[in-house]
C-alpha cells in the first residue's frame, strides 16, 4: 500500500498558492487526471486528512463532484481513505505517486513501441514533408541512402557529399547504382566501384552560381529530397510522383549536359559565352545574374576560367527571347 502523506498543513501565500495551484492542476491533467481530480488532490496536499465536505469547502468544488473525484483518485492510488464515520482521506506522497506513474507510463510506451514496430506505415504521396536544421536534413539524407535498393541519383557539391560517404559506400556494396553530378573537382572519394559514376557539373564542376548550395537526391524512382545547404538550412522531401519525376529530370538533364560539355564545351562556350552566360542572362533574375557576374570575374582572376569579355550586371529591362520551333521529335 502506498504511504499517505504525513498529517500536516502546507501554508502558502495567497499569490503563490494560486500560481502553484494552476501549475499543479495543469500538469496533473497532462498526466491523465481530470480537473476535479487534480483540484481535489491539491486540496488534500494542503490540508489532510479531510472529509469530502471539508475538501469541497476548501477547493470550491461542488460536493457531488468531490465524491466522484475522490472515488476515482482512490482507484488511481493517489489518495487513501484512513478512517470511517466520517470517511477521511489523505493523499499519497507526491514523490511516491509520480514515481509509480513514471514507471507505468514507461512500461506502456515500451509495449506500444514493440507493437508499432510491426506495423507498416503508409505515406501519402500528396504530402511534402519539411526539414529544418542541419541535423534533420543530414539524418534524412542518410536514411534515404540507406533505404535505396535500385539507384541513388545526387546533384550536390563535393563538400556536402563527403558527409555522407559511409552511407554511399554501404549502398554501393548492396549493388545500388550511384550517379553523381557534382560541383568541385576532388572526386576520388566518390569512387565506389563499377556501379558508381561521377560527372562534373557542366563538364568542369566549377561553382559559378548559387546552385552548389542545393542538395538534390532521387531514390529508386520513388522519393526525392532537396535542401538548401547555406546559411539557412531548409529542405523538403516527398513521394509525390510528379515532384519525384521533376527531381529525376533535373539530375538526368544535368548528366546529359555534363557529358555534352565535356565533349563539345569549347564550341558551345564560343557560341553561348563562358559558362553559358548568354543563355543564363535570359533566365536569371537581376540579383542572380549580378552574383553570377561577380563569381565569373573572380574565377577568371584566379585562373579557373579563361579570360573573356567582362561580364556585366544584367540590365533591369527584360530581354525578349525568341523560341525556335523544333521540327523533328526529340530522341
């Protein structure tokens, strides 16, 4: 039998009593007690032992509700009757009550965990889940790589990929096909065998815009994640087929472009400018193009790009773009 609290009166100042009562009653309700049960227990802590009439008078509860609350508290082993005619009640010591409740909840959570582990969790394809902060994003990326069975396609900088090297190595050992489109030239650490292929972004891997701060991954034609790995780390992932297809198409076309630029880069850049600046001019916002101009000029100064006509900031006026119709079907 639980030990009742010692017979004593706890005296509190009116303001402190009111504040403490509100906090205790609120917390007890979170533990599964009703408001009347919590108020009855708190009243008993202040003056015990006490009859239902005395508790009703001290707590301001209707007497009928006090009887019901006391009956429930006895069942929950939170109070004990200690005399008859009239029946007087005493509260179980708080530390004893809370220790038992903690143990009961812990055991219940353990049983639920075991039962829920055997349930396959369905995911709606219409939902996009958001991710905030480095820890959430990196954990989800690792989980996705570990879950892959067919392929992992990634577009990212080598700096970010290094953080997931172990997971990628395990995926390669499982026979999962790996394709990387990367920003950066240090790619030796991505050699995971014959099913691992690395392509430098636009044929050279040079970082010229802000896209190298983005991480995009597509897994098994089923799920995709994209994250902004910069000052503000945010991301999202989904199983929505349309969004997954969009992420796959992005990576697939970057792979096409990497191969084309590695073979015909000099001719293409002679036509469209260093790093396709003439094409980018048409699609970038003024702010994006200004940053591109700064990056390109800086890369030329350190010798990472050949000297070219200086790239000026994009004029505010929008440039009209004529689109030629394609008369033959795409391959």
